[in-house]
C-alpha cells in the first residue's frame, strides 16, 4: 500500500466581469461623492443666494374708459385687440343736446358783454350828470347869496329870497341824488374791465361748462395701448361712470410674484430678477429688478380675511406679493406679454445693499395722461373771441 503526499490547493481566479463591476461601483461612488461635494460648495457659495417661485403673474394698468355725462352711443371707434393712441376717438355720443346748450351759452356770454358795456356807459353818464348838477348848485347858491344881500337893504321882498333858498335846496338835493346814482353805477364796474367783470366771468364759466359737456360726447383714449373688455354697444343709452371698455398699455406691464414669507429674509429692493414665461418657455429670459415688497399678505387684504382666533387653527405659510419691473422695454416690444400670463421668476440675493421697504415718497405720478389738458385752453380761446367780437371797436372797457 503506497502513501500519497498532500499538495496545496491553487487559488481560484475571479471572473473578469466581476472585477469590472466592482471597479465601476467604486468609480460611481467616487463620482457621487465628488458631485455631492461640488453641489455643497455651489450651494453654500452661490446656490443659496437665489429664491424662485412659479406663483407669479403678469400685471399692468387696466385703464377704464368711462363717460362723464349720459348719452346715446352713435359711434364705436375701436374693438378688442385694437391698438389705439392717446387722443384717438373710442366712442361718440349723440351731441344734439350739448350743441344746443353750447349755442345758448355763447349767446348768453355775448349778451352779458353788451350789458356790461352798458354799465360802463351808465357810469360815464352818471358822472356827467353829477357835474351838471354841481354847476346848477353853484348857480343857485350864487343867486341865493346875491338876493340875501339885496334883501338886507330891502331891494327885494322876503318872498323872492325864500324862492331863491328853495331853488338852492332843490339843486343840492338833486346833486346828492345824482352822486348816489353815480356811486351805485361805479360800484358795479369798479376796478374791473369787461373781461374781468363778475357777470362776464359767470357767463364765461357757463360757456366753459357747456363746451366741456359738448366735447365730452367724444370719448377718447387716455393712453396708448390695446383695447380690451369692450362692452358698449351701438345705440346704447349709457350713464356716467359706466365701464365701456379698457385700454391696456402692454409696454408698461410688470410681474407680481407671490413668495413665501420664508423666502423674503434676504430679499431687497433693486435685486436682479430673471423672468421666464410659459408662453415663450426657456427660449426667452426677461431681465428685471425688484421694485417693491408687499406690505401685507394676500390673506390680510382679502375680501374675507382669515379669523385665526376662532375655531381650530392650522398654520399655513403665507405669501407676500413682490413687484418686479422689466429693465429693458425693448424686450417687451420683441416678445410682448399679456395681463395674467404665468411666469417663473428667480431673484438673485447677492446684493444686500437695498432696503426692504421704500425710503422716499414718490416725486412723480405713477401714471398720468395729458389728453384733457388742452380742453379748457380751447374753451378760453372761444371766450376771448366772443368778448372781443362784442366790444365796441375791440375795446375792453377800460
């Protein structure tokens, strides 16, 4: 029986696939670790200095077009979506009644000017009458003094002296009456000319009112923009204050972004904002900045604010509106926006120098129109023409 010597077992070789899988797993772990480190560095150095929200919508001025006096619609000059410029005719009302009232006001002003001219003539006549009666008083006084001397010597009778005294008394009474009439006439025109006389001013004010009423039968666009919400119809009898349509200046829109209250810690006025809209997607990014931070939450200014002191209470994170204005108006010309469109906004918080609330009161109007400024100037021109046409030889009554 032979004996066998035991031999060592040779190591088993690993399959190449298993080695490659382990290497890839280790490589993946390293990549993930590096990615986490990179993300952490980015977040603490830059990423945490941004706040974003998709609860943001385009807002703008919606200028209501309303009549200032009642009337019947005879013309509609623009429809929804039309571009209009400030001063363009939007609606015309029947002007028959206002034209009649304007004609009456013109005639009343002309008649008043002529009557006031008569008052100045009365003053001149009363002054001449005072001078004539003063002469009569002087003559009667001289006659009385002469007869009084003659009566002392017995040259005339006492009865004739009495007649002379009566004539002097009558002349003095007539002078006093004439002076009172002169003062009365003078008070009516004292320190005035025809154009500044109170009666003429009152008639001119009535003419201005009638002129404005007639002018306001033509309703014009207050600003440049696009027509929206037209509800007026031809032949409709409208009342003052009724909304006929609206004009929206789309080149002056802004974004109201509703951020959570936890996002406002580092938000300041003037910080840059990137705005993207659903209508254009990521292809268009608008540049803007924060104009103001809201002074209250939406629920606080709601029609029915929450009453947290009653019933069961559940804390809800509130949102505060942040107004964002666009830096470059040309972007709105190239890619126009509409009221109410959804947007995504991202605020860069790096610049912390701005205030959280406005520090100065506005020095200019937020929005204004000048289409009504020249209306009274045109009425004043008409008044001056009527006054001049009804003056004798173009004189002003001085």
